[in-house]
C-alpha cells in the first residue's frame, strides 16, 4: 500500500513544480531585473528559455520514456529540473540564470511526460481515470497558486526563494525514487524520430531568440535576421520529415479534420493570451497599482482561480450545452476580458471574466480534440494538440515581450509599460473574436473525418499529459 501511495504521490508532487516555476518566475521578474540590472530582453529569457525547451522537448521526452524506461526518464527529468532550479537560486548573473532556466525546461518536459507514463503504467481502469483527474488538478493548482505562493516567497525571502523551494522539493522526490515501480523499455517499437525532434526544437528556439532579441539588436541585424531565416528553413524541413517518416512526432494529417483544426485554433488563441498574462501582469500590477510582489501574486488568483472549478461545471453542462458551443463562448469571454483589461479600469472583475473564459476552454478542449478524430488516432491527436498548446503559449510570451520591449525601451517599469500592454491586450481581444468566428465555422463539421492511412509501421502515438 505504501509503495502504491509513493507511486502516486511522487509524480504528483514533481509535476506540481513544473507550472509553479513558470508562473512563479513571472512574479519575480521585476525583482530579478532590478537586482541583476538586466534589460527586458535578458529578463524575458527567465520565462522564455524555460517555456521554449519545455515545449520543444515534450514530444521527444515522451518517446524516450517508452524506449528508455518510464521511471528512468522521470527521475532524470526531476533531477535535472531540481539542480537547475538551485543553480537559478544562487545565480549572480542574468546569463547564468537564463542558461539554467533553459536546461531546466528540458527537465520539466521529461518530468511531465515521465510522470504521465509512470502513472499510466502503474494504474488501470477506473483507478487510472481517477489518477489522471488528480494529475490534471495538480497542474491546475500549480498554475492557479504559483503566482500567489511565489509572491509570498519573494516578499519574505527574495526572488531566489522562488527557485530554491522547487529545487529542494525536487531533490526530495529524487531521493525517494525507489518507491516507484521499475519499468522496462517498450519492445517492438520503431526508430525514434530524432531528426524531427531536433528540427522542431531548433526552429522554435531560433524563432524565440529572434523575437526576444529583435527589439534590442535590431530586426535587420545578422543574428536576428539569420535566426528568423534559419527558423523558417528548419520548420520547412521538420514538416517534410514528419510527412515522410513512419512514426512522426507530430502528425500533420490530423489537421485535415475540420473539427480538430478548429479546436487547435481555439487553444492557440486562448493560451496565446493566457501565457503572456501570467508572465507580464505581475509587473503591470507593480507599475500601475503600486502593488508589492506578494500583493501582485494574490491578485493573480482572480485570473487563475477559475481553472480549479470551472472545468467541472463545464463538464456537467455538456448534457445541455454542447462542448463546441461552450468553446466558442469561451473565446468570446476571453476577448471581452482582454478588452476590459485594456481599458485599465476594474482590474479584478476583468481578470475574473478572462479567467472564466480560459477555464472553460481548458476544461473542454483536450477531450474534444481527442474525440474529433477516429479512435485509433486518439494518441496522436493528444500529442499533436498538446504540442500546439505549448508552442502557442511559448510564442505568445515571446511576441508580447517583443512588443513590450520595442515600446518601452527595454524596461519592465515606467509609464510606457502599461500603455504597451494595453495595446497588446486590444490586439488579443480582436484576435480572439476572429478565432471565435473561425472556430465556430470549423466546429460545424460534426463527424470525425477519417485520417489517411499512415505509412506501413505507423505507431499509435502516446498521449502527452500536460
């Protein structure tokens, strides 16, 4: 019984740390920028480096968990994550901090996919359903209360504590790794798509580098222009590779299903706004309302809190209101909340409206995406959908950061920062409305469109839980 409890508890504790260090770091950005005398571009990498490698390595670490062993990948990921968190906590230079965060994102990806795989192997039937319900709730709690807890830590012990605490807890998880069941690598699996994983990760990192450094180095500089061109070339090569290999990391054939494409468009719009809000709103609260870091973290609960209970309500409402209708409504709510925030008045009600819209989408989109394709492609649909979600979040943070840097002179404080953020919020409001209309049209197709036959040897992709 104790061993089974450890099998459940360790992955849940570890996976809580993953969103906590994303949202928690965002609360500490202003303090980091001031204490390390860093520009906005350099400070952005604290979040962007982590989210970029997290998104870029999700596909390949999920595949590695099957080939190298689920426990091995999970424990290695937690160890890498924890060590990098502790390095972040003692960093005296912004470059050291950024590099540590870059590597930490790889550990976070291995932690998440490894934890999902460990739980899927250890539990079956109804127990597995309950466990993955807890898995999703744990991630939601990390997102919802990460800013609040990190804000309290920063106010009490400084920004370094926001990295030190996850590092210590992560090492504690590693110390008890023997409570997890040993797992053997899967047999009779095809060749790992190393080329696809490498191309995807490099293309994403180069694009984010260009977006973050463009305002400071100049969009026409050799480094920025070269990175943009290289990202486009590598992206094209990635698409070509994925269309040819027998076991692609990302199955582009799924986008031929109208409903699946519409749901991907919806999640891109929602997380493309939610990620930047989590990252830059604490600095906005500090600049506009004069809040302390702890107060800013507490205020973020208005945005993140609905994620904990709204999905349950939406699941029950599906009996009367179709999920597709709720998804379109969520986009309208997010657009309304974004526009309200852009006015700069009544911040808390605007955050609640935005948070409810995000929570409705979060509660329904994953399940609807899997249901939108034939059952034999459910695993591939889950992996592809989650990759789209993480990539959109990462790029959203980078794009908004580029706009803020270009219009504020590269600083997180001052009167120009609120003006720049208001501009991006108006833009997002418009994009969400356009996405709502396009999604509504695409979701009118009710039947799951058959996916074309894959090359011989195609595998059933593993679903990546996030």
